[in-house]
C-alpha cells in the first residue's frame, strides 16, 4: 500500500488567515499562536517525511513514534486554538462526530508514549480506573509473528497488551492509515473548519473598517495626507510599517509612504529639470492616493497598490538594459539602487578619484571602495545611457544621485 502525503494547502490558508486576523484584532496570546503555527508546519512536514520513508519500504518503529507524536501535537494545537479564539467551545464539541476517533488515538498515545502502566481514563475502550490492562510493547510486525497470529497479518505494527491474571499478552494490530493518519487527516479537516470560522470573522471586520472613513483626506496637503495615512495603516495594515528598535533604544520607522514623501519633498533648482521631475512626482502622488483608496476599501492586496507605488519609486531598468552594450549592465543598475538609495553620504568625489587611480576593474577589489562609492561609480559609467532621458548632475549627495537615477529610469520607461 502507498500512503498519500499530506497537503500543505490547509496550513497555508490557516497561516494567512490567522495572521491577518491578529493584525486587525490584537491577541494577548499572539506568541503562543505563532508558535502553534510553526508546530503545524513542522508536524505536516515531519509526517510527510515518514510517509515517504514508509512508501520506500523502510518501515521501522521510529515511523510509529514520529507520526504519533506529531499527530498528538496537531490535536493539542487544534484544541488550543479553539480555546484561545472560541473559549466556550468544549473538547467534545470541537471534534463533533470525530471525537471517538480522536479518543481512540489518544488511547494508543497513552499506552505507547505517556502512560503504558497507568492508562485509566478510557473506559469506553476497556481501560478504566480498575487499571487491569497495560502496554507491554509496541513493535513492527514480524514475518514469523504474522504466521502464528492471523489477526495481525496485515498490520504495520503490533501492540502487546497484558491483562491482569493472564500469562500471555493480547496482540493488537496497528495500521498507519486507519489508526494514525485517520486522526491526522481529521486534525487537518478541523484546522480547515477553524480557518473558515476565523475567515468569516475577518470578512466582517473588513466590512466594518471599509464603512469607517480613514483619517487621511485627499483635501489635505500631501505631507499631512501621508502622515494621516500611516496612522490608518497601523490599524488596518500594520505589516506595511516596519519598526526597528536599536541597541540604544532609538527607533526607526520604515514605510513605503515615508519613502515616497522623500521623493515628493525634493526639488531641482533648474526649471527644466524640475519640470521633468514634477511629472514623475505627479505620478507618485497619484499612486499614493490610489494606495489610500485601497486602505479605505480594505483591498490593498487585491489592487496591488503597494506594488504599483514601489514600481514607481524603484523603476524597472529592463528596457534600457535590453538595448545596452555595456558589460554587466544589469549588475551596474542593480548596484546603483542598492548602494545609493539609503546612503546619507556624498561619495562622488572619492569615487571618481578612485576610479581614475585604480580603474574600474581595480575598484572591484575588496576594500578599495565603500558600497556608496561603488554605487556612484556604476552610475558614472551609466550616465551616457541615462542622460538622454534626464541629465545627471553629479555635484550632489548620494541620495540625490539616486533620485536623479530613478527620474531617468521613469522617463526612459515612458519613451521606450
């Protein structure tokens, strides 16, 4: 018999749903839920590893223990999730008509893992308080053994149960599919039901927020609009905001809206260059308002407003690269964005000095240039390709070089 592997689709749906729900409704036991989520993933993966091992004909007792332990984890996790999010639901109600199968699995777990000599809480299966039955052994069914005991002929494992007053154990056949994986599958079915229950709550929450006006108003100046929209994000899409706490307890808040504001706050003194830049900024501002509309309508994922804004802030260079004859051109464009976008330095003078002294290949060597200098050198070598779309002025800071670079890419994308 070939066993079918467990699908991770149920886990993926659960993870995405519970994470989004806890973004909107903070959970005091978030850490425990996050740990449960990790346990579910590992349990499925570990059980699948044992299934693969079984299908290869490598049956040994470790398969039994691995599957039992990980399935027991899943049972416990399902009950814990219901306890946290639906506190009034009792264990029997959680499992419904599957309760008997779960209890039978728990009996086997108690006999072979937890209480081989003290399994006394399963009266319905003959293991009550009188404590007259014990587990003597659990092992892979032997070839000779199945010849003598027909009842275990097709079993994967054999559990030996000793009973008070008897000289020989009773051999109980254990089947991986029937006795273990059936309980595993039930766990995943109930995880799916739990996910659906949370999903319905999530839909209701989204509808409530959708009908509640956000603080950001398009009549505001763009700076006030962005600052208000960030507050709305904290309530509706908190993962859009990254808060970094450093060792000295200073904090830094990163958000795509703040990145966009840096672009909008910048101006060129040259009227012609400013006119070109204004066209770029106008589209960024429009994308910010579309982003705000998606926050209001609670459909940021569906509209991909974040991706659109990000695409404007970091324009694609593929069109220019495709027509370029410069060696390693993709690499050069990549390093400009990587090394100049967040630099607070002015590196162009030292970069050009080193370029003249060591040559381009010499500057490649480790320790010759800083990252920002290397990024400035890449931009310097690309200027002939960029200048037709936006004239690069190198007498500026690294950040300003990057903004000019993006402006050139923006206009190139409109022209090519």
